[in-house]
C-alpha cells in the first residue's frame, strides 16, 4: 500500500515539470490548488470518521420509569378502581388438562322398544321437559297381550286352588276336632252325639265317620240291654254282644284315624297346588316385567296388548326417532331422554402427572369453557379410571357438573383445573391485579387518596384465580388494586413519555 509521504513526493515532481512548461499567474494558481489537494487529500481519505450508524449506536440516557400515579377526581371516577387487602392464604395449585362435556350416564337413556310392536301414539315433542314417570310413547305389541292373558289365567288358577285349600283346611280341622273329643272322652257313653257330628265340617268323610260311630253306639246299646235282660238272654249271647261292641269300637277308631290321615293328605295336596299356582303367577308377572323393562307401565287389570312407556327420571327429550303407526323392532331406539342440568366432564390426565394430583372422590374441580371466558363452573370428582389408555397414555377422571343455566352442552371442549397435592400459605393477589410491560410484572398499591404506586413483583406460582407473588415492597395489609389496573397502567406510561 502507498503511504501518504511517497504520494506527496511524486506529486511534487509532477508539478515541477508542469511548472517549467506552464507560465503565468494562472499556471501558478493551478499548481497551488493541486498541491493543496495532494497534501490534504490523503489525510481525508485515510482518517476514520464516525458514521451515522455508529453515531446512532452511541449510548443514550435511559428514561426514568415513574412509580407513582395520581388521578384527578374525574379520572378516578372513570377508572372505577377497587382494591384487595393482601393477606396470607392457602393456595392449592392446579394442573390444567383438556376435558369434554358429556351426558351424565345415570341421567341419559336411549329409550328402546322392548318388543316387536307398532307405534300407537307419541306423547312428547323434541326438547320437551318431562317429569319422572311422565308418559312418552304408547305401543301395541301382541306378545304383551299374550303375556297378560297368561297372567290372568294364572291368577284364576291361584284363586281356585286357594278356595279348595281353604275347604280342605276346614274339613281337616272338623275331623281332627271330633277325633280329639273321642280320645279325651275315654270312650264314655254319650261323649258324641249325632248333632255334634252334623255341626262339624267333614266333607266326604262325614258319612264314613257317622256310619262307624253309629255301629259303635248300637253295639254299646245292645250290651246295655243285655245287662238289663240278664235273666232272659243267655251268657253266650251276652258275650257275643260284648264282642260286637269291641269290634265296633275298634272299627270306629280305625276309621277315624284313616279319615284323619286322608283329610290331612288332601289339605297338603291342596296347599301344594296353591304354592304351584303362586309360582306360576309370579313367573307370569316376571315375564311381563321383563317385557316392560324399566320404562314400561303395567296395567294389572288389563289383558290388552297396549304398552305404555314412561320416563324413569326427570329430563328433556333430546331426540325422537319414530312416528305414529310405524312398526318398530325389538331393541330399536325410539327416543333419547337426558337431563341437561346434570352433566359429566371427562378429563384425560397424562399418567406422568398422576403422582402429583390429589384425585379424591368428592373433591372440587374448576371447569372453564374457552368461548365463555366470563363464566366458570365447579364440579366434584365422581370417579377416577382404574387403567391407562394404551393409545393416549392417559387416565380418565369423570367430574359431576351442575348445569342449571344450560350454558354447557355435551360435546363442548373445556379446561379442568385438577388440584395438586402441594398446597401452602402464601401472599397472593388476584390474577387480575397483575400488569405486564416489557417483560416486567408489577401491581399497583394504594398509597393515598387517588394515589397509587407501581410495585414490581415476581410470580412464584399461580392458580386460575390467584397468583403467589414476592417483592420487598409488598407486605400483608397492602391494598392491591384488582379492578382498574389497565387504566392505571395507561396513565403511568403516558406520564413516563411526557
């Protein structure tokens, strides 16, 4: 590279030769100008000069951030500021997981036809509210008519068997009473009379018992007469009459015992017939109950094929899939009944987070819906899945959720905030009290009438409603602004620019 000194020497020689050939004042002026350029030009070319970019990069003094905002009465009224007194409280941290709204399985029913039938009448309309036990659909089913006729026959058979058993019981009691009187009388004369026998219910056994008793009484009378005529009749005839008396007594006892046995057997047989009729009637009733299902309404006095289906719980008709006079098959869905005020939320929890969660049945869970940011719901854990899904590696957590206003619908996407095991006492501010500017978090505290101070904070943990913060300038009892934060932030930034 050529240095400035050698360049000047060459220019000097050049100008000396030019001076010899050029005369006059004009030539001298030209030479003087060229010499000036030759001397100062290299310095200008080779000296460093600050560029506009370097000048722009020069450090400038940072503006001082203002800490205090004081509002006029008019601005204070417009800001509508409220404050929260800072106090230690127990924070329960949560894990937010995606979830979906579903029908409550215990309050959801796809009403199906219990039999092959024909739709006689549809008693409800879509979206109609129905009370528990409310009538829904009337069907006509031949099988139901046959089942009711069978039940009626079984009922008649039972009544007949019960009547027969009642008669057998009376006969058995009458015969037993007569036999017991005979045994307790010790065969004394006149213990039984014909009138006493005729007043007892003996049925078919009365004639036999009366015949045996009459023979015995006749034999006793013959022996008594023989004693009075002892001077007339022979001893042989007396002995014959006494033998006849013994035979008649034995015959009466034997016949009485046989009658008592047969009466007892008849009673047992009739009672067995009653039990059998009762079993058949119970089976017929169970068959009808199975045909009706949990929603069918029975008509005990009817033997028709009419089948009335009712609502097992209070709810709303969500869908209807039938029209009158339509033929429906057994098991075909007729309509859908559900309770939209009692829903389930199914949250999918990754298995890696399970040890950190406090998934206790009955514990509360916050539920949020993205399209409704101003609304929130509180549910309770109903049950936790026992296995991990092989595809998603998650465990379902089902949450009971009340929906009295109907803002939630099955199929909606929601966020569920599940409680973590760790909880602690901490200073926390409402989430709405936090303000952010250029990656800095701060809150405003009230330090006087309409006067507020910015306090930089660090967030240690956060729940959907509260944020645990720390700052050397923030202590318990401070009045932290929780409404009107954006207004104060705007005022603070405007004052800082001025």
